C-alpha cells in the first residue's frame, strides 16, 4: 500500500511539473528592481541633452525559460527624433553583454542575452544611452518641462521596486520653477508618488508596480531654459513637402486616374449589388477587411467571430478601469481553427494554446498585442496579393516605374548643379515626391481581379443586408434566391438567431454593429436563452447585451491598434504614461 501511495505521489508530481513547464511563458518572471539615473543638461546651443543609465534586476525562474530581457525605447518625442544612441549594455560589474537591435513602430528594441544561454535567478542589466531635445514648453504650466516616463507601460511583468533620480547639469537648478510631480499606475493614472529635491538632484521614492504600470516624472523649468528643437536638413526638406505636396499630388493623381481609367481597368463585377445574408465561405475576417478596406476593426470582429464559433468566451466582469468596462477573453476550444485564427489566438493567449487561458482587453492601446496583430495583418495582405485578388498590369507598372526613376535621377542631377542655390533642394524635393508617388502607385493601383471583385461585391451585399430593416431582411430569406443559397425557415426564430450570430462579426467589421446586436438581443429574449459565448455579470437583458457588445468592440479595437500628453505635468495635472520616453520590455 505504501509503495502504491509513493508511486502515485511521484506520478502526480511529474504531472504537476509537466503542467507547469507546458504553461511556462517567457513573460513569467519579475523585475526585482528598476532604477534609473537621468543626467539632464544643455549643449552649447542651449538644447536639452539626456544621458540615461538604467539598472535593471530581473528575477528569472530556475527552469530553462529565458535567455534575457527585451527593452523597448521610444526614438521620438513631441513628433521629432531624439537622436537615441546606445552607449553600453553591461552587467552590474561592467562586463559587456551581447545584444541585438531592431526597430518597431518608432521604437528601438534591444534584445539582451545569448540565444544559447539561459538566465536563471537574479540577473542584472545596466543600459546606458543618450538623447537630446527631450524637453518642451507647456502653455498650461507656462514652463519648460522634463516630462518623462520611467519604465513605460509596455511591460507584462510586475516591478518590486521602481525609482528614478534626476541629476541636473551645471546651473540648471537656478531655473527650476519649484513645480515637480511624480505619477504611477496604469496608462492615464493620476496617483501621486513622492519626489525629494536635493542639491542638483531630484529623486523619487521607490514604488512597486503591477503589469502594465509605469512611473512618470515631471520637473518644471522657467520658460526659455532650454533651446528649441532644430530640424536637420533632411527634416527641413520634409517640411517643404507641406507646401508643394498638394500641387504635385494633384498632378500625379490626375495622371494616375487617367491611366487607371484607360489602361488599368479591373473586373466589372455584378453591376447591381445583391443582398447577402451569409458570411463569405472559407474567408477569414482579416482577409475580408483588406478587400473592404476596414483596417481598424478586423481584430475586434475576429474576437467576436471566435466567440460565436464557440472558440472563446467574452467575459464582462462588471469591473471598470479608467471609467471603462473591463472585458476578458477565455479560450474554450481550438478545434477547427484556421491558420489565421490560430495566429490571432496565440497573440491573445500565448503559444502553445492552453484551454482555459484568459486575456484581459486593455482600456487603451496594447503595444505588444498590436505588434503581433500587425504582423498577422501583413502576412494576410501578402497572401491577398499572391492568391490573385488583384490584377497586376506589369507593362503599365514598368512604364510608371521607368518614368518615376527618370524624374528622381534628373532631380538629383539638378540638385548637385544648383547645390548652392535655394532652388536646388526644392527641385530635389519635388523630384523625390513625384518619384515616391509614382513608385507607390506601383503597389496601390492594382484593380480587383474577377476573384477579388466577386468577394468585394459579396461583402457589399452582406453590408446591405445588415443595414436594411428587419422586415426587408426576412423578405431576403424568403426569396427564391435566398432559399437557393441556404434555406432558413423565417418562422423558426432559433434558425434566424443562429444566422444572425454568424453575421455579427461582419457587422462589427463594417462598424455598424449597434443596431445588429440590438436585434440579436431581442431574439435571445424571445427564445428565453442567453448566448453561451458571452458571460455577463447580471441577468440577461437585451439592451444591456447590446451595449456591452458595442463597448467590447470599441475597447478591442483600441487595444489592438499609443500618444504623449499635450498638457504639462510638473504642477500636478499630469498622469502615468503622459510623458516622453518610457516604452516597455519583456523576456525572450
């Protein structure tokens, strides 16, 4: 008997350990300490300069899970570049660490560690980098401010200790207004943390943070303390675009339109749009969004599609954050998922997919989720091109490419001839714009093929069906054409309800879901049933259900697709995540 119990305990232990390993993620670690020293100063022109030294202590699990950390640092502030330069990445003893860099949405991504070495326990990283033009004038506080996010909201880990120290350059303390503030919490939080001023040093009292939370500091200086940002030559050329773009664009677009009309005609399509009441067969939501040019709602529509297919549950907890309802998605099945649906599910719940996993929809933008979804979108965009949804008029595109190249080369030659004259840069700029638009047309002026036009017309028909009155929708279902596609007994409200559920994701995709969920809610009430793919926090009510689904769609779209504050924060009116810098990070 004892041997049996002992054997059973060993078996159970192995099972638990296996389960732990299976569910382990590179995000499952803690930031033990995140301490930053900012060295704020001015250069010879009076413009602000910043040297940042981040001392990060990560605590990794004992298992072989992580190779190191990733640190995401924004490369721009107040719509201009900050000339970010990495000086060194070392351990606490000053030994250089291996790292690689990549860019992502105006951010520099540092991947620190070795691919063939795992990190365990407490591991220290010291990142040193420089920036410039990291202050700005705020009219509401009438002061120049260093308004800066410390760790950033883009971390999945919790922080045991976050603190920042600002070291003021020579003479800068004489220009302080006396206003200084510290905020911590999720994006938009106005909760205050404590700042202490010493001689040429301003420090924050350490705070602990949850996943997605951040510390923001704001220090006020007298107006004019820091010189204004000055554009480089390239940026000045970019500024000229504003003045001449309209003329050049109109001229080129007129040419492009004429070429499209006479040389680049697409498939004629149906001519008359016929109402369609079924989702297009074998077509994923994201592919439909590309054909219908709905690029901001496809993620929310996909979540709803997974829900009505009983792959996920939408959970309304009744809680609120930042005056917005909190929604979560729970994975309940992976059977029959398409490749794209699996990719979206993995973006939400991680890989491998584990039944019962949950993902909370953030109130604002979700940097990491949006990045993963953007990658999926680009993959499908390429597939749309490869699978023949558009016509490639190679001869016309070659001609436009040659014309664009000739314009560009000619403008470069003229630029060097008139390099000492104001007309030189302008001619170059005009040539670059004209050539750029010409080259861009090569990728954008593709008309629908017969296959693409059929899908576009079908989606237009589905949109028409969703928009018409209920009585007209019933007529469509009763028509001979409707019966020929898929017969639906209009007297069977259960059958109509099932059909309407299938169409709901497309109502969300088209941005016309409010009336559709209202009708859907009433059908649920008539049947005295509740949707098993939606879990509310109260008794089912059609109006509340309609409101909840609309709210969920809005939140899901926002989280799937980040910005600095236009108001100052030194006098107490700021918030977490409202400054420059920050960014995020994670493990790998």
